[in-house]
């Protein structure tokens, strides 16, 4: 699953560390999410989308395998 987290975060001028703190996860988790090495739980995906005032579908790109 791909996502637009890094682009959205940078557009809003938020550092990885700040975003991680707001999400209650480590900076490494945010880095892994942004690089596509980690898929979030549905709860974290919802929290991220809500933080950006977007829908989950606007932040995450679901691809069929």
C-alpha cells in the first residue's frame, strides 16, 4: 500500500519528529510509513487521516496485488 504522508506532511511544514509525537509513535515508524516499509493499523491510518483533515483514501493508495 502506498501513501502520500511525506508529501502532505512536508506541504504542511511538519517535521517527522513532530508528526510522530502527535501520532503517538516513533519517528522511525513515520519514516517506515513514508518509505512504504510499514503498513499502519486501521486505527493509525484513521488517526493520520484525521490529523490531516482528510479521508483515509486521500492519504493511502490501495493497490490490488
